[in-house]
């Protein structure tokens, strides 16, 4: 793992810069159609930190927001469109960071796949990581066994 005090990231054009003041955890792939649409890829890898550990160092005024679901809001750079974060209602004290936005995305590694059936047929899930058809049954903030955040 990279030195947490130096874990930084930003958008593609450099307008937005951030740092993480805590070690990220719970890193994994999401293959939902929304992640595919916003990334233009077969999915996105996110890692989690406490909400207070995400410190915007530059370009906060360049960050756009949109509600991608009834329970989640995504942030992106308004200049280059790079995805930055997603904050979901059931994990109010945490925020998920797009691993591709980290300066060293190799500092964290995915440990699972979410919404695996939505991945394109040509995308290989042959990495021996657990693959779930939706959210994991032990997702923090949801009732045990619940695998959808729902719209309510």
C-alpha cells in the first residue's frame, strides 16, 4: 500500500486535486450500467474512505455533481468529465473514490465484483475474486442479506 499521507489524486485535466487522509479500504469493481456509462468502460473500481478523509486541495469549484440513482450522488470534473467519487445514502459517513483518479491506482487492488452479470460478455471475470449479481449481502449500511439499496 502506498504511504497514506501521500495518497493523492485528481482529474484528467488537473483542475481537481485531492488527498486521502486515511487508508482506503473495501476496494472493488462495479459493473452496473451506470458505472459503464460514466466511465465508457466495462465497469469501475472504487475504494472507500471515511467522508472526512477526502480532502479537496484544488478545484472544488470545478466539481460537478449528479444523482445517478435515488440513493447515490456522483462527482466529476466539469472541465474534463473525469469521474471522481460516489456517495451513497446507506453509507453516509463514507465516500467511494474512483481508483482511476488516484495518482497511483496500483496502491489499491480490487477484492470483488459487484453487478457481475452486467459486465459485457467479452470482459473476463477470471480473476478468482468473488462476483456478486448485485451488492454484497454484507454491504455496510444495509440490512443483513439485502443486496439492493433501493429507491426509497
